[in-house]
C-alpha cells in the first residue's frame, strides 16, 4: 500500500496543473456551441430556460433539513403545480419533437427525480 502511495506521489509531481494549462490556453473549444452541436439548439435552449427558471424559484431550492415522507410528498406536489403553471413545454411542442420531451424530463429531474414521475402521471391523466 505504501508503495502505491509513493508511486502516485511521484506521478502527481510530474503532472502538475501547469502541464495542462498551456493546452487549455491554446484550445478553441466553445462549450455552448458544442452543446448545440450535440443536443441541438432547441434542446439546449429549452434546458437552459428550465434551469434558469427553476433556479430563481425558491420552491426548487434544496432543503438543508431531512424531510419526512409526507413533507417530501407535499414539496413534490407544490413543485408539480409550479411546473405545470410554467408550461415551459406546450403539448404541441411535445408532439412535434420527441427530443424536447427527453430534454424537459432531464432538466426537471436534476431538481427533483420524483417530480418527473409525478409530471408524467399528470400529463398522462390530463391528456
């Protein structure tokens, strides 16, 4: 174990942050354009709108205390009502572009995974 630690120590001395710094300075990578290339402009725009909107809303802030099951359910229901109010992805857009539905679900899931399930049930029942 000590031998492995010594080897890692020697390797880390050779690989300093400055080793990569020169390459990073030369790179011409533009993260937003790569995101658009991979996901498409519509998907990237929708996900940004969702993340920006939810990050400004205090309902979507994470609680620092441990919530009971009933409290979690109440928070999820409140969040569900808010997501439905926002109507960020109209029903017509869902039908026209399946990628937007996936992006919508992924963006909402980053805030509350149970919210995605609740939203899917809501849309299935109300459609």
